[in-house]
C-alpha cells in the first residue's frame, strides 16, 4: 500500500493509502467523524487536499478504495471503465482535472465535452476532484453538464426544473393521497414523477396505489410517470401480475455489502430494468429506473470498510453508488441529502455542501441527478438552509427536486420542500417545468405567456373544472 506524505507549515503529514487520503481531504462532516476517518484538524485536511491535488488520475485505476476481489461495485467500476473516453484527461492529476473542468465549463461546447469524457471518469476520480472544489466550482461545472432522459416527460432539458410530487400518507389513505396529488398538480408539480413512499411494502397495497395513480394520470391526460417506491422484488412481481408499472424504484449504495442490506445486487437490478422496459409504457423515452441514494447509507449499514479494513469516507461511497446507477441508464436518480440524520450530516452547512457535491458528482458521471432538499427535525438545520440549497441547486441546473405538501412529510417524518418552493425557484431563475408537462399546463390555461404558473385564485377558472373533476 502506498503511503502519501505532505509537508505543510513545518509539519509532515502522512496518509496511509488512498482510502485514508480521500477521507482526510473531505470537507468536515459528522459521518466521517463518527466513522473515525475524518481529518483531526484543518491543517491535516489542507495537507490531504494538497497531496490529493498532486495525485495522477491513473492511480485510481490501479489502487482501489474497496477491494476488487470482494466487491461487485468495484468490479463494475474497473471492468466497465471506458479507457478511450479517459484519454482526454488521462495525463492530469486530480488538481489538473479541477482546472480542466472549470476551463471546459466556461466554453460554449461544455455539455458535449463533459458528456464525452463522463464514461472515462470513475466515481473515485470524481469524488476526489469534488473535495478540492469550492461550492461555486461545483455549481459552475454541474450547470455546464447536460444529462437528458425521458419516459413520458423529458428530464434535464436546459432551462427546466422538474419536480417529484410526493403525496405520502401515513395509512396510504387513497383520499389523502388524491388530495395531495391534486394540490401538487394545481401548483405545477409532478413532471418528474408522482411518487409515493408506501406505508407498507405489501404487494396488494402497492398495487392499489399504482392503480390509483394510473387512474389519475389517464383521467386527466397528464404527461408524467407514476411510481410506488416499493422494493424492487415487489415491483417485479407486480409487473408479472400486469399492474400498471411505469418506473421501477430501488435504493442503492456504493458497496456490495450495503446493497445486500437493501436486498439487491447488480444482477437483480439489471433484471428489473429489463422488465420495466419490456412494458413499453413510455412515450418520449424508455428510461424506467428510479434510484435513490444518500450519504451515510453504507456507514449506517456497517458496510463502509474498504481496502485494508479502513473506513471509507461517506462522500466517496456515495459517489460509488452512482456507478451502479449509471449501469442502469435511469430516468431519475436523487440523493436524499439530509434524510438519514445529523449523525451523518450535522447541520445546514454540511447538508448544503453535501447536496452540491452529490449533484455535481452525479451529473459529471452522466446521471440525471436530482436532490431531495431535506433535513430531519433533530438536525441543526431549518427551512432557511433548504431555501439556500434549493436556490443553489436550481442555479446549478439540477434536473429535479422533491416536493411534499407544506414541506412536511407526515409519513416519513422529515422536512423537505413544499410545492410552492418549486414555483419560487422557477420564477426567480426563469425556469419552466418539463416541456411536455408545461404544454399540458398551458392547455389548461394555467401558464402565462412566459411559461410561469398564473397567479389565480385556487378555484377560479380555469382551475375550477380540474378541481371539480378531482373531487369527483
């Protein structure tokens, strides 16, 4: 194992291999402190970042963070690496990659250039370069990256901000869910997906919710997709039973052990992807997977140890999950950035940083990377922090965010964004919904000439008819 040394301020700092170097270079967060891998001081962190900046990118192809022999995510990363795409940056160090990305982001052809190099970048390379970047660097490069997917709506179109309408209910009451769906639609949300976290994973309950959402979609002729976020095996069974499945959902992580804790492996996920595509329910594309991740998931599962038995920092493991996602060519991926709790991201500052990192890393690797801008009530964060993160993500070209009634998910017990928060971001930054969904809203007379939702009374024309149909 290679030892890395960096002299700073008269002190020589030593880092025991790539795992230790990446961890010590990471901006401060509570999860790494919990795992015992964080830098002990700002000086040590700065020294690690300096040493990391001088590391050639080729090192990541020869020194693995999690052993190749025991981890299928590592094998996916190494065996699937596109060496032809890597040639454009193969001569660079991690610091050189940062400079190159910022230079490319300033050019008119940035989107094409970044898309071309994406298959040649490994998650560890991308995680490493993010550790050297300021927040504005993460925003600038993510804004330049273009990733577009489609099912019934097109996700990631420049100038758009889509939303997942999340109408969760603690008892899966159809009336409560329908009311939340209608509320969101009237506020212009739901173009990424109408997605329910079910209170139970029973196939019968999941099927009932799928039929409910499909009935609403068909009845109102809504160009969107629905999803009930049950376990992938439940969804596979419902596909075989003929249920109206649009998207196949699954939570994923960055190690084989953490994915095993979710009850999945790469082979099963590939099977689910093929099953979803076989239904051919899309109209503008055939991306059918919806995947969720979150910093700290591997640590919370006790599956965060890497090469030499050392704990891998949570942001690097999070980015490794994007290799699994990239293999499945999904419609949607999002990090539930503050959902796991303050043990992993302690306060608003750490949540904001993590959200920008995840979005940057996901898009740079070629994913339609959304963010659940959220926190738990026992974290040192509040809705002002979420306003800040939403604004920064929207400026960074985030494909979609999640919105719930009143920003308070009463089923999962955490705070996210409200429907009107998406309206704020769209109006302030001149963004619109996904084009197909915007056309539907416009057909109902709900948009002004600038593509923004009209400021009208909730039950005034032209919304009265839609609300009346929903009540019926």
